[in-house]
């Protein structure tokens, strides 16, 4: 029987790569549901090809439009709207695997619903885990979900660790996780150089083609900060056990260092279809359409430390993880507002780190007791961020 897959955020960069991998293996996978925010044309095109049982858009107006087009095309896909529908397609009984590829906090509820329904959850939506940390990992354990990291670095570390790696790194002889970073388009730039950079410059990543939000995060190194937090939760690591290593070629996707001196790395061309195929097929391997790595063409691999003076977001994230509680949720919310303002031309690039620091200083940290506390911290941090922007 083919596995049934829901793709949350199907029209995005990760979503389309996921559908490419799924289409290579029709005997293994069937698409159950595809979801998008507003991209109704893109979702229509995907429905024509993948013929899901369900499609979900945010607004009822867009859903009605899609329903009409699918009807004209004689397709039986049912169309729904809103967050409840996202949750439903994430937890549906028919579904084995959920690709969590919505960007930002909007992905938290459906991703958590998939976890609570005990699905195989392929986690690209790092913001969901950053926000809810312990609550998310507790739900994974309690509901016996299978959580497979899709973020290339975490997927690499997963591949470099022993199969059973719960209960702290030290128990398994792991001394450090080496989280590689490309350094983004502004590697080597000073804080003064960064003041006038534009959204298009920030989104022109040297090695990866991605959605605009994560592209800006990669340029500010907030992405690496969010990934540091993500690694702590996924692998039971303390922040000081995760070292960021700038590696401009993006060929080593991350490493695990062991007490006997061994360092195990995972290498490959920078193509998200590799971690996506790994997550879909684990513990087996399937063809992903990715070109074989040509080491002679790459010829050299370079490494350098990250510059946390020009790129303060990495430090802000590490500090938020050390503080714990709702601090990572506040960091994430402030960053989402800051990135949106930067992309809209309302905030300069260096304003991103400044805004995140201001919101952090303005918001109290609470214990992340339950989801309501986390969602309230997220909402209040967004409000504080908008207030600060309005005063500029
Ligand atoms: P993207 O912007 O290309 O796509 C986002 C998808 O989510 C789209 O389908 C969009 O319609 C949907 N979406 C956006 N806002 C939504 C909302 N409010 N409600 C419901 N759906 C919404 O983003 P992406 O680059 O594919 O990234 C997706 C996630 O994967 C992010 O969390 C990102 O950090 C993570 N990730 C991406 C990459 C990459 O290479 N693109 C790598 C690692 C991790
Ligand atoms: Mg990554």
C-alpha cells in the first residue's frame, strides 16, 4: 500500500521540492492533501498533477475559486479553507506522513496536530519547534510520532548520530554538534556595509534557492540562530554543545564530534530533495533526482567562525535558548515581524537585530507551561514589535 502524504505549504520552495520527490515514486506515495496560503493558481496546477483528496487555502473566497476551477476540470478534489482545515488534513486517519513546510508560526498548530496524531512528521517548519520547544518534543514522545528533521543541517546531524540518540548526547559519546552555515550573501561584510542592503540582495543566497523569509534569515544569521535552538530540542543538546561553523561551499551539511576524536559529516550537493527523500523513505533510501557530488569539481572546503558582531541575531538566539521558557517564542515572533517589515521596505536590514533585541528587553519571560502561554507570548511580542516599528 502506498503511504499517504499531506504536504502543508505545498506551493512553497520545500513543498514543490517534496512534490518532485513524491512524483518520482508513485508506487510508494500518494498525495492525500495539499495546502497553501493564498497561491490558488499554483495550488490548482498542483491539484491537476497530483490529484489529492483535499486541498486547503486560507480564505473561503480563494477556496470557492479553486472549487470552481477543479469542478470545470472534472477533478474530485475537495476544497476547504482556514486553520481548522489545515489541522484536519494534518491529523486525518488516512494520512501516514505529514510534510510540515508552512513558513513561520502559522505552521505551529497543524504541525503539532500531526505530532499529536502520531504521524511521521517531516519537519521543515523550524519556527514551530523553536516556539514550542519542550511542549513539542513531549508531544512527540507521548504520541509516539516519528519526527524526522528536514532542515539540511539537522537532517545531516540525524544521519551522523547513532540510530538511538535520546537521553543526552554524552550517553552516546557525542561531544559536540557542528552546525555548518554558508554565511549567507553578506559573509565578510561589516555592520556598516549592511546598513543599506536591499531585500533583493538579502534574498540572493549564494548556494540555496529558498522562500523569502528564510532567505532573509540566512542573510542575518537568524536562520542559524533558529537552527541552533532547533538542534538543542531535536538532539537534547545544550547551547554550548552546538558550534556554528561557517562553511561557504555548503557541501558539508553538518557534523557530529565524538569523544574518541571521530567527526562524522554528511556531504552532498545543496539540494533540499536529499533531506526530503531521506525523511520520506527513512530508514530506507530512495532516489531524489539530485546530482552526484563531484569532489574534484568542488576541490576545496573552507571553514571559519561566525561574525557575531556584524550579525547579532545568532547571539540573540543563543541567549534566548539559554534563558528558555517563552524567550525563543518571543525571539521568533519579533523576527517574523522584523523580516516582514524589512521585505516591505519599512525597516533597514540592521534594524532586524535591533528590533529583536528591543522586543526581548520589553517582554517578560515566562515558563512555557502550555500552548496557550506560548501563543500569548507570541502575540504580545508581535504587538511590541509593531509598536516599536510605529515609533520609528
Ligand atoms: P515558502 O515561503 O517558499 O513557502 C511557504 C509555504 O507556506 C507556501 O506554500 C505558503 O502558501 C504557505 N504559507 C505561508 N504562510 C502561511 C499561512 N499563514 N498559513 C498557511 N500557509 C502558509 O517557504 P519555504 O522556503 O518553503 O520554507 C518553509 C519552511 O521550511 C520554513 O519554516 C523554512 O524555515 C523551512 N526550511 C526551508 C528551506 C528551504 O530550502 N526553502 C530549508 C530548510 C528549512
Ligand atoms: Mg538549514
